[in-house]
C-alpha cells in the first residue's frame, strides 16, 4: 500500500527533488530564525542583563575600596578663647623677678578658630560586609531570575519553531498548488487539442472547443491567484527569519510525512510553567529577604590616609583607622511588615497563575491531539478521493475521445480531479501544521541542539 501512496503524492506534485542527507532544510531555517529573529534577540539581551545583575549581586560580597579626600579653607566662625596670658603671665613675672632675667616672656590670650583653615584629609577606605542577609537573598533572587529569563527565551523559541514550521508548510502548500493548477492547465490544453481535432473531423461542433477555451481562462486566473498566495506565504516566512521578503526558499522533501501519525516523544515540562515557578520562588525569596531585614548588619572598614595643615605630609600626618560597624533596625514604622505582605501576595498570585496555566496547557494538548486526529482522518479521506477522481477522469476521458460523452461531463471529471488534488494537498498541510501544534504543546522540539 505504501508504494502506491508514495506514487500518488509524487503524481500530485507534493514532493520536491531536493533531499538533504541528515538535517532537514527546515531545521536549518529554524536555527537561522533563532539567530536572526528580533524578538529572540530582545529576550537574549534580557537574559544577558539578568546574568550581569547576578554578577553584580555576587560583587556585594567582595571588599570595596574608595579614595576619599577633603580640603577646607575657612575664615571666621566660632572660636574658643583660651586665657593663656591671664593664667601664665603673673607666674612668668614672678619667675623673671626671682631669676633677675627676662627668660619668661609675657603671653597673649589665644582665640582658636573651630573651623580648620588650610586643612586636608586624604584617605583610602576599604570595607567588607561581614553579616548581611539581604545581600545573600538578593543573590538568590538574581539566580532565580536567570532561570525565569532563560525559560522566557525558550518560550519565544518554541513559538517561533511553530510559526516557522506553519509558515513553511503553508509556503509548501502554496507552491504545490501552483503546480496542481499548471497540471490542470495541461489537461485543459489537451482537451482543446482533442476538441480541435474532433471539430476538424466533424465529430464535434465548436461548443465544446469554446467551453474548453473558457476553462483555460479560468485555470490561468487560478494560477495567478495561487502565485499570489505563494508570494504572500514566502513574504511571511522570510519575515519570521528577519530576511528580505523576496529571498528564495528551498523546499525539502525530507519534511514529508505521509503517515499522519502523532509526533513521537514524551511531553516535556513547558517553559511557561518554569517561568511561573521561578516567579513564585522569587516572591518567596523576597519575603524572606524582607524578614531578614531585622537581622543585624555588620561591616568592617580600614582607612589609610594623611591629614594636616598646609599640605604637610610626614610621619606625623599619616594614620590608619580600623573599625567595625553595626546596624540593627529596631523599628521602621511598619515598612518591612507591609513589604513582607506584598511579597506574600506576589507569591500567591504566581501560584494561582501557575495552576491556571497548567490547566490551559492541558487543554491545549487535548485540543491539538483532537485537531490532529481530525486532520489525519481528512487526509485519509482526501487520499481515497484522489484515487477515485483519477480513475473517474481516465474513464471519462477515454469515453469522451470515443465521442460517447458530453464535454461538460468530462469537464466535471477534470474539475473533480483538480479539486481532489488540492484537497489532498490541503489535508497534508493541515496534518503537518497539527503536528507542529502538538510539538509546541508538548514542548518536544530539541531546543538545545539549535
């Protein structure tokens, strides 16, 4: 039975002459779509951004070093009055009398300005967090966000696989429809030749010839329409691949699957569920992060620097300062309490969305399987109808050449044959598209190899 089916499809023009030994041309187009599609590129940039955010979160565990400097030039302001003269001058006068000398001069009272004038302070500060649970949770959140973003990229990829396959099958169908109409035109031209011969021999009048010529015009118009459909299908396929809309598309006979069977492979976990699962985990981590805000934060620091007046730099101006900082938020006005409640609500929303999406995916899988069964049944029916239409046309054409059949009856047989070929082509395309739908629903296309 299988050789007959293969011959049937070859006769209807469904097979192309180009055959790839291993990888199909369609798979190559899918890889090209992954590399060139703008939506995939945007999601890859988002993924790269998430990875950089993770590196940033990890960097918070590392020590930091900063160069800090200060210079002040001031005049006026508050002062401290020190009565040195009032306190020491009487003593110095007594000493000068006792020693019969002037070794102890008289001093003036001092007024010292509080703001340092012509003063600098330059230092390098290194700091390191010792205890900070918020940083740890921030790192975990970034890691989970990468998982979510990778799943988002794969969601776009799987949808793109389905769109590219659907567009490719539609272009395949449109291209072969042109061939079918051209084959129908050849039959019409053969009818015209036979009718002219019968007219010349006086077997028929010119009514049949005129009707055949009218049919020629109709088929030629159908060819033009089919070519327009082919161009539209080509433009959409190239649009998905971000190529010029006029680029040629190579048809590959290795995509032909005439068995109309369900795609092999066990269903995989959908990336949409991975997205929502990651969103749920991120919300729980945010909640834990907010709860950990009541844990004390401990940092250590070390300053190496120099400070002095008039830009002096020597052993007396150089210094180091080491210390430990402690921050413990005892009361924040309820800010953290409300942020914890927000994170808990986000987790509940993500869980609800997960359950709803899971049910929707199951519905999608059931719908895809039902559509495939319907498409497979239509394909089998169309294949049988084509076999009958071919036999009917051959019998009618034989009787017509013998002059025992009206041309309108032959034309009806011819139209039945053309329609049967188109219906088989359409049924085949629907089978392929339904298989792509199932593949999308089950997430079985191997993204890791593309």
